């Protein structure tokens, strides 16, 4: 785990762990797309009783997220629609 040190030596330095860094881009478009994917996974799980194996996305959607095919989101693989 990466920690950041605040303060000067001898003056009560504190160590705080860094926040989790997402592997997905944090643009407005990417956040909206991730929100949609999360809602789809939740809906699928409620109706079918299990999560889908994968979610098919267009190549430009994967590019907007900044990840490669096969990346997992909440245990579901994000794949390219052929």
C-alpha cells in the first residue's frame, strides 16, 4: 500500500494511505458509461439471479473507458461487440 507522509520530521508527522486509483478514466463520459454498466449488472442480477458473464460494448465505448477488452467490472468482463 502506498502511504503519503504529511508534516515535517519531529513535528508529529502523520501517515495517510492514498485513495484507491481507478483503472477506468474519470471523464464525464466514462463515469456516465460506468454508471450505466453498473445499473445493467444490478438489473440483470435481480432478474436472473446471477451476474452476466460479460457486457458487450462498442470499441469506442471501451476507448472512452480507457481499458482493454476482458477488463472486469464488479466481476463481469467488459468485451467488444463484434
